């Protein structure tokens, strides 16, 4: 099953974050994203034509995040958006992060 077809599931207590090798393997499934913060987060920078396009992307990411109940950090301005994802509860990466990134890619890259 592809990441886009999966749903984010609540992270249970005691869940360990992915190690760097696991994160790198999952990264191959989400083109355009990069590992940051010692492989504990993923980030993608989007370049857009203007503020209105950036705001529309932020709204799309926000809607997807609410649907998945998994919320990234989003920064934007004229012609750019940065989305950074990690699982706050475990202070690292979980499959949920890559599921959300995959869904963002599907919405944006169509």
C-alpha cells in the first residue's frame, strides 16, 4: 500500500522515532523532501508565483493536516512556503510524517 493510501494513526506512548537509516529509506517515497535536524524532521520548500499561490498552498496543507490529525510547522511569504514535519510526541520521525508528506505531494504535484 502506498503512503498516500494510508491514514495517520495516533502515536502511542513508548513509540521510538525512526533512526536515520529508516528515515532515509522512507525519504525515497516523498520526492522533494529532505531530512533536517539530524534526521529527526523532514522539510520541503515550495517556490510559487506570488503570495496568493503561497496562501492557497498553506490552506491545502492545513486542510490535509486536519484530515490526518497530524500538524506540521508551516512558514510562508510572497512566493514561498516551507513545510516541516515531525512527530512532536516522540521528538522524531514516524511513518505518519511520511504519510502526510506523501499526501501533500499528491495535492501539490498534480
